[in-house]
C-alpha cells in the first residue's frame, strides 16, 4: 500500500502504485488544490481527505437552557433578526418594531400593533424619560358657578320658622365669593309694618352617621314697609339674597343646611318664602315592606332637623333628620358664584 503522510500541499498531489490493486490515500493536514490518484492495472481503490477545524476540537454551545457540542455553529435569520459575517465578526440587524406585533388592550378593545402612542387627554399629559413612560395629571377646571338645582322646576314655599333643612349635594371644584339664596317677598298694599329676616347657609361633610359643619355664613335684613310703595320696591317679588362668602370647594359629596328666621317689629301683611325645587305632593313612607320611620330619608341626608334652631349646629346625626314629609322633599334653592351683584 502506498500512503500519504501529513503534509501541506499547494497544487496537485499525484500518487501512482502498481503494488496493490486497492490504493488508499489518507492523512490529515491542509490540502489546497486537487488530490488525484492513478493505478497501473485493473483494480478499484478509495481516496479520502479530511480536515478537523481547530486541530480537531469541537465547540460547546448553550442557548435558552440547552447545551450541545458542535463542530459548526450557524446563525439563522428569524423573528425579524438578520445575521451577517464581516470578517471574523458576526453582525445582527433587527427589523423596526422588534420584528413582531404587540397586543394592547384598553377598555373592551384589543389590537395587535407595532407602535403604541400615548395621547394627552382629560388633563393627563404623557412623556418619555429614557425607556420609562411618564404621566402627569394637570389641575382640574375650577368653576366659578355651581347650582345643584338648575334643572328643577321652582315653586315658592316656606320651610318653617327656625327650621333647618338639610340636602345632599355633589359639588365640583368651584371657587366663589358669595352664596345666592332665591326668595319671594310680598306685602299687603294697605299694610305698614317692619320686620327682621335672618338667613343661614352651612356646609357639612359626612363622618360615618354624623354630619359635621365645615363652614357657614349668615346675613340679615331690617325691612320697613308702607304698603307696596316706598322701600317695598327694593324687596318685593322674586329676589336673590346675596350673602358675601369667599371660599373654594373641592370636588366631592357635601351636605348643605339652610335656615331662616323672622322677627316682626310691628304690623302684619308681609310674607317671605324660599324658592324650592318642586316635588310631588306626597309624603315619603320609607322602605317597601317595612314599617314607616320618621328618620328615614328618601335620599340620605335629605330632610328637616328635628329641633328648631337659631344657628348652624356643629354636627347633626342622620337620625336627627326627619325625611317623610312631602315638604321636606322640596329642597330650598341656592347657588354659589364668583361675581359681585
């Protein structure tokens, strides 16, 4: 047998033998060019040439928890990543948007997209700090007018001498410099008289089963009438009582107390009534299927204080409010406004 020893050959390698009909060309090294063999005579033979990269050492590769020993490592394009080879450096290029879609859900809608945009709306402003999305809530609009009973039909009525009426009200953010109290005033044309009217308005918040006063204002007028002439022209008819009171109320649930008291200085014939939110002329009887109870309210906090008073109480329990009378369902009107009348 003729054999080829380890060598490096550039060009052509020629082996010729007539010793044995089977010629094997084997060995290891770097072969550049062609390997040829020729046999004198009639026979068959095999030719092989091999090169183990790195002197015959394999490479251990680990990926995603799996490890394998390979003699060749191939990087395949996938999921928007394209690989290349620049000399001895492997390059990788990612397609825009990461090469895949992102599923985004908001409310009841879900969609696949490659880009998510946060738009400023409803006083929320978005920003981007590096890879972090930021959101900032702007100040809520502060109103300069609020009337909780704007949509109600109005009627004239009296809540009672020294009687305090309580009503719930959901306020927005509002700034004001006065409380407006609508009243209707009349006097007999042949009656001369004088009287004093005192009015109170109070704001409460709820603490469990008790309402606590947080602010109040009062005002009073001394009126002298001579029929429907003279100073009557300043007071007669439907009027707004303006009580100076500067404040800001933040959005939330509140309860409003209103109280009036008159003192006559002589004579008769005059009449002063609150303007009320109209309501059906039926008493409220409580919970269906349960015994009637005076202290139950149609809406929690809507009713009349159980005792007469000449001031705004510091606190009132819900159990001290009577809510079954139809008159108690007709809340006296008011509004807050930032404007000088």
